[in-house]
């Protein structure tokens, strides 16, 4: 059935009249070209809408290239020269991985991803990717993680890496000084990689927020980023990750036309087809179109153009549309005769269409992602398109050119080395000037190939990179100095709350307000809050700092007459990702690495509902650490019992433990505003002061919503103790049995109450220690142990917590609003007897006092545990613990008194 017949059957129109309209349209295309036809069709569709004529909703187009042949620009480069050195790179990338499997090494690697994507990258390197020396500032390129051998191969060709470096692939310690990490890891190769991407889905998310961050810098007048573009190279299998698709609407809503996704549709994920029974390119086209993106498909190479031009009845396009991806994968694992029979042989028309082609001709019908002209046309169109982000869906073959053992095979992702026969075939396919004798000499160590510096290939390649602004990828390892806040910015934190009560969240917000007011420093602060600003008392920032929105506020705000009215602005300082913690971390990462990507340091301060931090976005924070982000992560509404009423899925009792697994995160649990002030001051000096040997860290600081009196900063304050993790907040000089009470965060007031009860009711003299960081004390202790282990003949280094406790008598009782494992981290480094009280298990909804009594972490529980330990030592009467247990009704949750009401969540 023809298209005319189908249309006539589905409508009341006369077939003859319908045919005339189609003939008119065909004549228009033939006479005026596709571009004119597109314009007229767009006008007609708009007119139809005005006339209330219903039109079918088109989610996908035919399985052909989006850009018609007559709209393809002329390719500006020397394709033959580019093809030659692209072949050298493909050879070197494969050989590097192959050599990594030599006896005694066997470190693995991925050959096939780059083999299939080489054209996608090389068109970018030769014509689009702008380096940091470009007048516009340079692009940001998120490379597909498994394609890293190709980037190393290009760097080798450019002279940035040596053969010894190439042979150090995946041997970061055993070949220190000549080592290459497996994937894009900036922390492992800090002057080379910029963006970690191999954790599937994190790359797409971070690329979107990088593009937003570029516009944020522009709109706030910090830097002109108008000449910079963000590229993200992704796999079609990766697009199944929620993070890969979950932020597409942000890019569309903010019209991020400085962003291009290139999805390498080789139709395969790690184990097999992405959509064996379906069509992933069509699925992604519909998804991206629905999200508001501009979509460009690059399906077929130029060899198909003549066949498609002859396809008057659309028989070939129909087969293309109907063939599932599983079959397309199989075709490229077979041969030309198989494709002739099973693809073109489906209809008489298509079989006749290729009758004059040899099987070799059919086999050489390339997919679009391997065609320089088609890829260049797509990239050019993407960079020139305005008003929307663009996704380019490119069809390729995984393992392209590696031979029949690799191409399109299900196992190709796991294949790390080639046989001698594979090597020879690959060499012949790429025309590499290496002899059989060289390959046979040691099949485990086939030679790399690099043309001479005076060769046409090398000169052309380097000229192209010079014209585009230098090497890519590359990363700045230094950045401009910034003015840090003056002393007066911390005055509010040190003054306390007087007779009023204030939660540490409020103490922090007051400090943040003063930091943002600093004349030179304040503009660099980037507050990030995922739809909880009012919860944290940060709505005061709305009318002053304003919420960032590139479109401004084009509506009449319902609260416009209020002092704290909601206010959006293109120059807004507050980033508000909505109910979107993963997006907030991506925004944090972009801002926290701006010192490197843009040489413009920003200080991201991400304030979040603590339960939804490391538990929900730990992978993103791991990538932020790899990217060497700097900033503050403020875990508000902290604690398992402090967030009354919210219940099991909100009561956080373990985030410090999760944070402890990230070596770049310094975790603090402060009790008072002045502690927060000193911690943040130390953090700013470390991250942005320019003197610390390791500034690439993130400070995680817990904040509580329970109000209590914030004391004024003591005159003899042990600032070093606050920053390193522990200081004595209250010393008891009375006579009697001695004990040491440790607490952190909201638990410090309980410890002070326990100190009073022990003294007044049991004659026990206890000191109270504020442990601002259990995690840092543990790291210091482990570092001391390692130093002592590595230097057996030297004077042993004493852990900081042990030095602080020197002379402190009696057992140590530790309590927090977290699980026991948090204070237990330092058990081995404490010289005294040590006991822990923790909120282990799930949280629940109740009053603070009842919840703390339930978990046995309140003041009275600390008293009883202290008496038990002293009784065991014979320092108090043996009956004292039981008497105290009964006196305080420790098994009655309604008898608890530790904690106040207020501090709404």
C-alpha cells in the first residue's frame, strides 16, 4: 500500500486530490530544496493550529539522517590527512590496552568503545573542541569514560605522553611518574582530565549543570562565557540511567543552547543489545523531543545517499524503520552477503536496489557515526542552533575496524587483547606501516606508531589544535587568588545568642548572610538549596540575593507584598534546583570546580535535608571528589532524634559514616555557632587561601533545628581543637571520682546536663568535651599509626585525641545523635576506657526527649553509663548504677527530659 492509499483510507479525502498535494510537495522539494520546504511546512502547521485543525503528534521521524544531503555544509578539512592520523590513534589506543595484558600485568581495559567512536571524537578535535587558550575561554568536554584510550592515544600523537606513559596504563602506583588512570579521573591525572564520567549517568547530569553554571557566571557578571560550549559524549546504554535522563527538562527550560549531547548509539551495552527488540535511537529521539531538546540523528553514512534517493516508494525507509536493533547488530557481525539476503532481500524493490552492488560494496555501507561529513554537519548544526540544547544521536558499530572477533559482538566490551591474526588484520585495515616481523617479535608488545614531527599528518593535527586554542583535554592546576572575608564577617558567630535560643541552623544562616555581605568575597558565594530554603530560615535571601533564573520573574508573585517575597532574577545568587538533591550536587560540583574550569573561584554552599545527602547522592559526591570540587556541604535537620515528627525516612543517624568513606570530605558535627564560624573560616583558608598543600576538599558540616542557647565564644578558646576535632568545653574542678564526657552537635547540651547531675547527685567530677569531628580524629589517628608503622625507629607520633586527653582521668563516655559507629571511630585512639551511647536502628516520629530516652543517649543515660564504668573500677558504690537507673526511670520513654520543643522542620 502506498502512502497515498494509506492517507486516503484513513480520511475522507479523494485519493486523486491527495496525490496532487503530494506531487506538489515533491516538486517543491525538488525545485527549492529541503530548507525551503521545511519553512513552508512549518508555516502551514502553524496555520493549521490557528484554524483548529488537529495534527498528529510526531515524536519520532523516519530512521534516516535528520540533516538532508542538500543541507550538508562542505567539509572544511583535509579528510584524507585526518583519516590517516585517526587510524594511527585507533591503532595506538588498541595497542595500549593490548600491551596492558602482557604477562605479569593483566590490568584490563576497553578496546571497542573508542574504536567505534573515533570519528565522533576526531571531528570534534579537528574542528570544534576549543582549548583553554582560545579567545572565548575554551569548551568543556565530558568524554565517554570507556573511550579514554583514544584520548591517551591522541595525547601520545601530540607529544604530550611518551611510550613509557602509555605503558603505564592502569598501573598508577607500580609505574608512578609514568602512570595513566583507567578512565577520566582528574584526581589521578590532575593536569589532563577535567571531568570524571565513568560512573554511568553522572556525566550527563554534571554536563547539564556545567552548562547552567557557565550561564550563571555570565548572567551574574563574573565572567563572559558566551564563547564556550559544553560537550557530553555518552553511550546509548548509559541513557537508561535515571540521572542521564532526569535533568533534561532543566536544560530545555533554561534554553541551554551552549550544550550538546553526543550519544554514541552502537546499539550495545556491556552485555548485549540495548534494545534488541526495539530501536534505541527512536526511543531517545522521542524522549529528548518530549523534553524540549533539538534532536539530530546521524544514522547512515554517505554511501547510503544514492540508495535513499532512489527509494521513491519508501520501501528502503520502511525496512529501516521496522528492523530492530538486535538485527542491526547481527548484520555488522556477519558479512555483505548476509546483509544482502536478510536486509535488502526483504522486498523485491530493495533487493533490486542493490543488484548492481557487490557484497563488498554492501558491507562498506557505513553507519553515520563513522562518516566525517555527516558528523561534521551534525556538530555544525548543533553549535549554530539557538534556543534549545541539542542531542546528536549517532549510529556506530562497537569495535569498528577491529575485525570479526570484535565488531558488534556481545562480548566485545570485555575483550582486552587481540590475537596475532587480529593484530595483523587490524594493521592492514588501518594501513599502519608496521611489518609482520615487528608484530611477530612479541605479540604481547606490538609497537606504537607515531609519525615524525615534520610529517604532513603531525603538522596538520597540531595546526588544527593551535587554531582551536590548544590541547584538549587539559585542566588548570592553579587559579587566581581571591580575597577572603575579613574578621568582622565572623563576629555574629562568635557573639552567641544571648538569652535567646537558636538552632545551629540559624547560627549558620546568620554567618552566611555576613559572608555574602563581604564586599569583595560575597559575590563568589553560591548558596544551593533544593526547595527547603524556608525550612532552613533562608527565605531572607529571596528579596536580596534573589533566586537565579535566566528568564527572570515574568509573573506577579503571590507574596509580592511580603518583606520576604519570592524573587527570581537572571542575576540571582541562590541556585534553587527544586526537589532535586542529585541536581543540587551537580550544581555544587560545577561551582566548586569553577576555580579550575574558569579560573574564577566560586564557593558553593549546599544546604540540604541531611538524610537526603550522602545516602541519596553519595555517588555524585564521589565524582565531585574526583573532580576536586571545593565547597561546603551543610547537612541541616541533622540527627536521628532531633527532627521530631518526621519519622523513619527523615531521621538521619548515619550520614557521618557515609561521608567517612569519601576521602575528600571533612566531616564536622558542631554544637555552637562559634564552632561553625571557626570551621568555615579554616575551610575557606584551606580551600581558597592558596597555602594548603591539599585544598581540594569539601567540608561537610551538620546543622540542627533544635533551639538552645548559643554561648558566646570563650576568651581562651582552643581553636586548634575545634578545627582538628576535639576541645574541652567545660572542666569540673571538684573533688571525687573522675570521668570524661564526649559529645558532638546537639548532644553537647545533654553532656553538660549529665555533668551537672553527676556532680550534684552522685559526687562525680566530669569534664565535657565537644567533639567537633569524630571523622577527622579517626583520620588523624590512622595517619599516626601508619607513620609509626613506616618509621619503626622514630619517636612514635601520638594521635591528636590522645594528646588532648593527656592528664584527663577516668573513663570516657561518648554520646551523639547518631549511631554508635560514629563515636566508635576513635575508640582505638583513646587511652582511657571508652563507652559509646548511640541511636542505632531506624528513627521514628516522637518528641525529642522521648526518642532520646528510647535510644538511651540522653543526659540521664550518660549518667548511668558513667556510674556503671566507675562502679566497675570500684570508684563509686556498686549499687549506684541500679539506683540511678531506677531514679531516672531509664526504661520509661515518657520520663526523658533531654531536648526542647520548637525548631520546626
